[in-house]
């Protein structure tokens, strides 16, 4: 079944895309800055930056890193902030200076943050003030030497920015007190960068661009090494897929998913920049009321999201009042799209939810449905241009059409490997460069792929992977816990949630105490929603806890 999907591509979509059109992400970025100079690139809290303005700010920031901090090419720089105007300035500025970007979830606990900073070897961090308290708790445990503090209002203008920063700190009280040495403010860094000319850094497609942390197809979080070539390839592949639907230099993307997540980073930051799209950055998509207000007052054409976000929008009566006449693409990724959500979305918006599939290790795009579909397919679509896939059994042999097996991928978007973890890298690559995804799929006779199940026990919450081993390791430290097992289950809204089975040493241990402990150690989306006390856990003959039996009893 060699590439049988190509003949079923939408008319005009080529089997291959030019994945070497640009020599680096930065060459792509600067090309867009020149081509779309006066066009709005980013909009947030009612303030806009044109491509030209963004280009200048990234140059100043790159100059600051190069001349003031004197960081060398390849230094790892962490970015810990939500969707704000500062984010594209920080990431493109860091890449211009030859840095390797380490994206950090702003909601990490101190323990999680310390692990990622130490594992990556980051020596510099750009962090939103709202989360600086987390860094202050573990700074001495890390190699961080340079701390750049951003505030929400930094790029909103002097008066508006000052009002915003005052409100965030003193009215909404969103900034906890913190103590960090030798910090520099984001706007001050920009000013310093203006004073010294920036010397462009030679960057090639083989150079590392991102350490994007993921559990991959095995347990503990690891840094997927994504090169400039990986990201440029995935941009080119996606650009080929959308070219029939979008007019470059005329579109407006809505960006509710965090840019530190690989799906949003590649599609909403990189691809949108590449095609000259204006980008409306949503800082807090959980505020559905405000999100819908933004949608009502902006004529957008592309929206990306995950199933839970689309479902939340549909459940707000004001969503149906939006004028959808300009909308062209609704792209769903991260987790499987539910049929009822897709059908309701089409009924209200007149657009199908285009389901895509990818993984961090693939930058992330692997498969996507054609953009000309008119209804929910229940599939993850066809492999994108320049991408080879195989579905293999447990012996590593390719299975027949219609037979389930593990999806394997090969293509220019596939990562270089895991950061400083050769053993883990070897687990997911074969000798011919094929990557094991860990997902069980079926391919039909058109080459269309359906995702069946996850091979491992990964739990997916709002598009983010949660790993049972991590949860179990934390809970096992609680006094009174003898054994613990973690699985994913579903609530009444059919959203996946975390459930714990706990065997206690003491009947005095309560569910509330376990939840309180987890809140101190884990990001919010990793907190268990259900806890069940039991007398014993099902085990294999070698003592391994059988999570599948726990799931089967749900």
C-alpha cells in the first residue's frame, strides 16, 4: 500500500512540497516581514503589530541576547508565557540570535519547571510576571543566569499598558509576590537591543530550533529535538494542503490554543506567518464570554482548537449569534474530535471540523482530512505531502488494508531525536529512520487513516498528554497511601478525566487530602477528578498493575 493515499488528495494538492524553500525559520520570517510589511501580523487586547514592527522588535530582542547577555549560538532559552504580543517577539528574536527555544507551560508547578529547565540546560528564561513566583521557588536548583520579566501590558502602549499592568497586579491580584535576583524587564531588553547593531547568525536547516517537551511514546517527559528543517518542512507540507482554500496575505487566524503547544506553534505561529495571515492571539480561551466577544467583533477566516474548546463554544448561546460568513477553515487537533461536537459545529457554523493528527515528534503534522469535506469523517485523514506511513503489527511487519496496527511515520518533519537521551530515541526509531507513534490505527483502501486507540496508557486532557506513572509517583509519596493506579475515564460530557484507585494504609486518609497534595505538585489539568479507595489492585503474575482491567471495569 505504498503511498496509495496520494491519488485521493484534493485536486491540485501535490504529492510533494518544497521543504527546502527556506534555509531556516528565520529566512521564512524575514521574507514575510518584507512581503507583508504593512499588514497586521498580531493582535492582542486591541493592540496590533504589523509584520514590519514585529521584524524590528525581534531584531532588537535578538541584539539584546547577542550583545547584552552575550549568549552563544545554541544556548537554550526558555519561554514561559501565554498568548501575548511578546511571545512572537521572543521566539523569533531568540531564533534570530541562534538560540534553541524551550517552550514551558506557564501553569507548571515548581517541581515540573525545575525538571524541564534542568533537563534542557536552559540558562536564560523569559517569563510572565504572573508566574515568576513559581520560578523563585526553584531558581537555586537550576542553571538559570538571566531572567527577563514580561508583563501583560508591555507592548500595549504606554498608557494602555500601564493601566493593564496596574489592574493585573493590584485589582485582579494575579501576580503573587516573588523575589528574583538580577532581573531585567522585557521592554528594557528591547531598549538595550536598540542601542547595539545586531549581527545576523548563520542558521541552517540542520540547526536545532526547539526543544519541545513531550512524553513521546514512552513515559517521562523528554525534549524532542526539532530542527529548523523539521519546522520549515511541516510549514511547507501544510501550505501545500491549504493553498486551494486560503489567499495568502488576506487571511485572519484565531489563536486560542497556547503557542507553546506544538500544534498551535506550527499552525498558528509559523504557518500563519508564512502565509501572511493576521493573527488574533487569545490569552485566556477559558473565558468563553470574552472569547466569543472577540469572535463577534473580528472577521476571521481560520480557527484552530481542540474538541473541548469547540464544545465549550457550542454550549454558549451567544456563539450562534456570530457572523460566520467569512470563516473558511475550522481545524481540530490535539485529541480526537467527537462526532456530536463536529455535527453540532457544522449545524451552527456551516463549516466541517477538519480533523488533523500529529505528535510533537513530527513537528507535529502527519495526517489531515481534505479541506473540501462536507461532513465529519471520524478519520484523521490522509498522510500529508512528503510523508510516508506504515501500519505495523507487534513483530514490526506491515499489516494488510483494514487491519489494525501501530502507525509508523517517516518524513522531513520527523524529529532529530530526544535531547540527550539516546536510549529513549532508540526505542522509537528503527534503522531506516521510521518513527513509532505509539498509536493504533487502521488504513482503508483509499489510504485514509482511522485512529483506534493509544498503544500506551497516555491520558489526554484538553490536548495535553498526562502520564499515569507521573501521577502515581506523586501520590505514592502521600502518607497513608500503600498502592495507587491511575487511568483515564470519561465524565458525563464525554471528556476524558483522570481517575485514581488508591489502596490505603490508614482509613484516616481522605480524598480531599490527596487532591490538596496533588494541587501542590501538579499542573491543574493533571489533577485527578475521581478517587476510588479499594482493597487491592489487579496485578499480573510478575506484580505489574493491570490498568486495562481497571478500565474494563468502568
